[in-house]
C-alpha cells in the first residue's frame, strides 16, 4: 500500500515541553490507501494542495513546524477513522511537517493529525496516539530524513509509516534513538531508548527489498587468489638479479632465484639454465638487489632482452635500480620495466614495474617488482596481489545490491570469527550474479559443493534504505556489565505489545540495537498472543528482509507470541541468543530463509553466558552455590527454539559461540507465561516443519535437540539459578499426549559442516534425519535414543539417505580464533576440530535403538595423532547400549581407512572402562559394514558376546559375531554400590565388570548385552544385594538364559515372577517360584517356575525366559515388562565367595559360525544423492576429468579423458 501526501498548513501549540499536533490537511493519499508516499511518486497523482484550518481562538495562523506560536489549536471534528486500508476515503489528507530540532520537548501527534515528515527532526520523545498518523515523505532525490528521539511511542490508534507494501520507501530514512542508561525516567512497559507499539498502535516500515542473502558460487581465497597473495622484500643479502616465476593462470609463484651477477661471473650461466627450465608463457618478475651489472655478460643481457622484452638491461649500470615484469617468450611490448640512475647520494627512489594479469577463472591480479636505494640501504622485492575490486560470484541475481552497500561473507571454517565484511564498489562489468568488493579477504570462504556436501558461504547484505539505530557512547560506562564488555551495550530497541493494530516491517536495517537488560531486544514481540488470522489479523504480522547487525542483545525475540513470520532476515554480530523464543509457549511461528551468524555470549540468561560470565554472575543462585559453566550455562545459540511446534525452513545458522539451532524444552511454561500448559507438554509436542537448514562454524553443535531449562527458582534443594540449562528429552506424540500415537520428528535436508564438536545431536525418541550432509565435524551426528530400558519404550532414532565426510577438501584457514592447525590424513595442513588428537567420528551411537540406512561415508582415515572412524560410540559412557541398534545399506568409500572404532584407553577415552564403553554393540543387518550379513559388532574384550566363530578386528578393537543377542537388566538394592561381575559359563575366566550407573541412587542398575540361550554367572565384589530384579530386555517370546547368582550359603530365598506396567506403575500376573530338587530340574526349560539353591557352591539357579510377545522397538512385551524378583534373607557375617564356574566345564562350541558367503557388492547401498545441497531441486552427475601431464606420463597414464561415471535415472542433465 502506497503512502502519498500533499502539503498542509496547520496550527501548532506554543512553546513548552510537549508539542501536541492536531492538524488536518489534504493530499493524494494516506496510510494504507494504496497510494505512494511523497508528492511525485508514479503510483499516485502528482498533486499538492494547501488547506488552511480555522483557528478557534482568534485569527492567527501557525505552521506545523514546531514554532513558538502561542495558543491552542484544534482540528475540525471528524468521525472515527476506519482501519488503515480504508483510511483514504475518510481522511485523504497529509499535512507537511517540518518540526526542526529541539531535544527538550515531547512531540505528540494526536487526534486528527495526519502529517508527512518533510525534513529531519529531533525531539526528546515522540508520541503518536489517538488516531494520529505520521508518514515519512518519500523523495528519492531529496535529502535523507533522520528522526532523533529518546523514544517513540505508538498506541491507541497512532500510526507510523515509512513506505508501504505496494510502494516501498525509495529514499533514505533513519530513526536514531539516543540516550544513556539511567538517564531519565523509564516508560512503563517499554523502558528507555525504544520504538514502542502498544494497544491499537500501527507500525508500517517498508523499505526497498533487495535480495537479503545468497551463497557464494565460487570460492573466495585469502587475498582473493587461489594460492593467496605473495609478498617478499629484501635489503642487504640480495645482491644481484632476484627473480620470481609465476603461473599467469593461477597467480601461483612457481620458482624463485637469486643470481649474484655483480661479483660472480658463473652466475650468468646458472641464470640462463634457470630460465631454460621455465615454461614459455610464464610470468617473470625481476628486481636488482644492491648491484647486478659488473659480471652480467652481454650474452645474458641479450637473453633477457629477447626472452623478457627488456629495454634497459643492455645499459644497466653499477648499483642502478631495475625492475621488470614480463612474460617469458611473450609479447615484448607488454613488458613493464623501470630503471633509475644511481648518483651516490644513497637514495634513488624505487624503480617499480607493475602489470595486471587474469587468472583462468577471470580474477584480475597485479604483479609488482621494485628495486632501489633508500638512505644507503638497498631495497628490492615482489608483490602478487589481487587488483582492487575482487569480483564475487554468487548463486542468485543481486542487481538490487548497490555500490556503497555493505555485505558480510560467512565463515566456512570452524571459527565463526572468520566472517568478513566488505563494501561494494561500482562494477559495470559485473554480471547479474556478481558484485565487486573493496578490500581483500583474510580467510578462505568456500563457494563449492565439496565431497557431496554444500559448503558454500552465505553472503548477506547489511544495508537497507530504512535504518533504525541506537546512538552509542565510545566505550562502556556505568552499570552496563563493563567487566565483560569494553563497548557501550545500551542500544535502542523495538517492543510490540499485545493488541497492536498492525505491525509489518520489510527492508529495514537495525544497527546498535538491544540492551543487556531483560526485555530490551532489537525487535521484541512481547506477550502479543496470536498475531496471524487466528488472532484476528487479516494481514498476518511479519518481519521480512531485515538486516539486524552489530547489536547488543538478541536479534528477534518472540515472547508469548504465536503465528509470526520471520523471513529473509539477517541477524549478525549480536550478544545472546539471536532468533529467540522465550517462555516455551511460543508456537506456529515460521522462520523462513533467515541467516544468523557471529552469535556471541551475553549476560541476560544463564544459557546466554560464557564461562567467565557464568562464574561471575551469581546474584540469583541460592547461597554460595558456584555454577558449573559447561552444564549450567554456555548454550548461546543463533536459533533458540523453546517449543517444537514452530517451522524452520531454509535458514542458515552460520556461526555461534555454542550452538546453531537448539531445540530446548520447558517442562512447564516459564516467566510471564507460567501456567499456560500442563507439565511436560512441550517435550511431547510434535515438531513443526524442519526443512533444508544449514548449520556450520559453531563451537558446540550445529543442531542440538534435547535438554531443557530449570523451571523452579533457586532454593536449598536445588541452588541453581532459574532458567539454568537442565535435562529434558523430546518424545513427540499426537496432541502432545504420551498415551496417543507417536509422531516422528523429521529433520529433512540438514547440512552441518565445520562444527567443532557436533554436526548434530539428538536426544529422545522418534526423530528421523534424512537427506542430510555432515562434513568436517568433530562428530558428525550422535543419535542418543531414549528407547532403551527403562525410559521411552518403543521409541527410536533414525538417519537415512545421508552423506558423512571426515576430512573434506575444505582445508580452512589459520586465524580467526581457529586454535588447531595440523596435518590431515592426506598430509596437508588444515584446521582441525577440538584439537589435533580429537577422535573424529562420522556417526556416533549412544543408547538405542538407533537405525542407519542408505548412508555414504567418505574420508575417515586415522593419523598418527588421532583416530578417525566412520562409526563410533559415545565416549566415557556409563550406560549400556541396545543390541537393537542396526545399520544397513551402508556405502564405505575407498577413502574410509577406519570403518568402526570402539576406542582405546588414553586421551579422550580415559580408561575406556565405563559400563557403556565395554558393552557397545550394533547389528550389521546386511553385511554392508563388515562384509558379513546378520552379524553383531561388539568390543573385542566383551566375552559375553564372543564364541569361537567370531572374527576379531584388531584395528576396530572389535569383534564380529553371529548369534542372537539381547540384554539382561539387573536392579539391585541393599546395598546399591557393588560392582557386578558377569561371565558366560563358556568364558568364565573373562568376566565383565560393571560399576552401575549412579552409586548414590536408591537402587543400582546394570544392563549388559548377552548372547541368548547361554548360561551366565553373576557375582559381586561384596555380599550379594538382598533384593535383585532380573528383566529380560529385548527378548522375543521363547528366548531364554540360565543364570547362576552367588549368595552366602545360609541365604533363604523368595522368588517371584510378575509383569510390570512401566507407564502406570502397576503389577500383574504374579507367580511364585518353587524350590526345585536339583539344578537340572530348575534349568530344564519346561516352563515350570522353579529355582534351585546349591548350598555347596553358593549359587542360586534360575531359568529366565520371555513368555510374552514383543513388537517393534519395544524392549518389553505387549503385556508389560516380565521380570523375576529375588529376595534373599541373609545372616550377617556369612561367607559369600563362590567358585568361578558352577556349570559343567565344556569347551565353547561354535554354535553360530560366520557365514561362508560374505556379502557381495551392494548396488543399492549408500545415499541415493550425489550431493546434499541447499538447492535440492538441482541434481548432480559425477564427472571424472583427467589431464595428461608430465606426472601422468610418469605414472603410466596414456590418455586424457572426460568421463561421466554414472547417471541415475532420476537425474536430469
């Protein structure tokens, strides 16, 4: 809708602290009229009328310019104005307004005032209310308009318009908010230094809408050149001719030499041989150091003239500076050359030769050679640098980006601090997808799809023609957290309250906004409830094409607000969570194609804080509690999503101090939203749409699904601060009701690369990753399923159709706070995650069940410094892993040097002796990992899994076995702190020692993986617990074990079987075991419930068998969890030691021999896509190109070729 106004002469109030404007005027349009702003826009009539209003207190007339005319003036009465869309009919007039500058007064645009701001103005404050309307004049060729105020408050029908949806503002407008913290009174509900929209307020800001951000389409190298800039400068010690030879197509320095043709006659021969080795067409730069003439023979001078086109070399004399840049054997007229006379003063000035060249990809670069004397000291050197104005090649058309605009290019390395800003230069030669930048990049920014994963850097436009900014002091002051920040953090902010009339913002830049104060954020929707059709808004509320940068608290805060669209918005360089959902109630909001990067730590919430802030800010903890930074704080994220029912589509989280996108769960609503939903609802709420998002250059994780916030105040029982990071797990169900069917959360099209720790972490149940790419992460993806006993039964996690890369061809750049630089698997230096020894893993298995299918692994190869494996396990794991974890249709490319690794004691792995470390396992369904179908892979020293038919793989520290495997869950009470020793009878000399999970718990729990239909021995490192419960976990009907438990000989037993309903806590089908006359009768498997206690050996024998059917990923039967409860009555002091093996000695039989038919080639294994990209509609074909050079001939290659390796049916090319 276009805003257009004529001019009007109106009455103004006299001098005083408040300037109240109540004026009427005429014009060709009004807010929401569908006509353009300004009197000369093409989308409204070019008419300007002037209307005088009647004075009710005399005949004096005053202009609405803030003059000092005395008296009170009132506009003619008029009926109430309808909504903005219909305002043209009721109030078609806008009065011109030139109020000038007076920072001591408050201007009030009140009832009946419809004003067009014609020039810059400054106030103490501006209040627009009671139907008053202020429109910025739009004259693209006129001077920019700046409005300065301590605050602007819009409410009760007040309206502020700059441009409109149909006619975006074409000029330049600035709203500048000034003031220091604690300077003046705060406005209730809004604070200080703000644009506030209250009940009935209208805020319509619509600037030009350029393309907000895009991707690099060609790699930007440090210095703008593929091999970087080159610089060399010498003084003494460089006598003679100094040469550099370059490849003109790449700007790479190929050779360097110094030839002392002053004192050594033989150097001319070496110089000629050197030039003879260089390829014709090479760029040669030459410079004299000190002197080069005395022994420079005529034949050599002639060679330099003929081969390099030198015009001065024949007359080069003693100590004369000389420089040349030419092409060996090339056009002599194009040679750049300079020579200076040496006159004995010791200062000659520099002889400088300079020439521009083009690389193969069209980059213009300059080669400079210089030579001279300065104060008796010789100087010479060379420079190879990109010519001013590097051209960036972008994916999208960017003709809306203008010279003078400022852009940011995101990091594509581990450090978010490698993001770089540039100004744009005029570029008449640029294509529609190109821009020219002023300056030279310091770091590598990838513009390619590498090894099948899209690593192209985001490029965002920071400039808009409407600017809202905070005016800042030069440094931090007062009580503004100056112990953490050296700069002023008291910026401006925009706050929108409930029942506003209309808020839409597009094409707006926000700079120096936000405050390190709760509730003062660049854009903040505060408890606004539904802001779309559901809330009665015909035009749903949106933020579109905003550039929010260099701010001091968040980017967009959505608090108690639902249905907001945030689109094409950039959040760059801010403190605290950037795109932020606050209380956990916020739902149905959509983040579409937004870019967030350089998200730094802030002080407001514990989750915002870094380590130093976490330890220092303790005013809200209980007593003397000292926070633990790694678990209480250190969670600052670019997207902080506090409720899963929101949509994230095509966003990029391109660098945060901690996490890119974090789904965090509030067990109950917090803050001002307390009580709005029942306990646990958020954790069970289905996920909104998650599609085609990118996460990279984050320290902790690219995507994190799991954990919550503490929802109780600090107290003696839990002294941690309110909203500290806490534990929670995601279990989505229909209608957020755990009694209803599960609703899988689908993570579709995630791209995660160069994250220091995790590409992605997911904890909970029923989360599916698909069509995703993980590259160069410390750990690509961890699936921490919550479906292992005794948690969320039946749940599982899954990843399919995805690509995992260990060390790609993106080698990164030193600097920008990248801490680790070392050799990669191919011997080349590169940036590294965590540190040089960190064990890189592509897919990490934790708990279970987890499933992986149709995935491709590339470039996981260990080095002398670190382990790097395609598949690994959670390190230092105290819990046990499910044997239902399974992999199938996996493609391990030849570049994978280590498929699986179970860890070894040492750095990072510790003793590698926790219960979960020793019981790690997964099922290779089809043999695509091991080569043997239907096999289980466990740790090599776990003899509960082994049998003589197993295959040991020493490099994996693993063993591959066939057989049937499940888990035995053992719960022990009185005492609860014993170490359990469990051994299979066939390997009784190799017991597995399990410590249990938590020595301080009311009961202890152990859950080893066991081979079914075998006999097991259970002992303890002390007298056996009085109460033991055995659960057959992941048993199918009929599966069984024989178990012998060691007790004191005097023990008396009560053994009961029942079925436990975990969800309801009820027990049914209670059956008592009877004492059997012999061990054989107790273990014969006839179905009778019998136990036998052998007092001679001290062993209690039971036959544990599943009698009910189990389905899917459930670990218990459909009727509940079957179990045997053993209660032992023991006398104090009795002996509790037992013999190692109460079962008859017999050698272990190869009951499950390995298949004699290993899995053959798999044509359907691996990800079906050749590449995972942010443009999934573009399909890729693999092409192999081989040139035939000298090295190829030496390697016995006979031809050059271009080969299409394969074409899949669904690919179009």
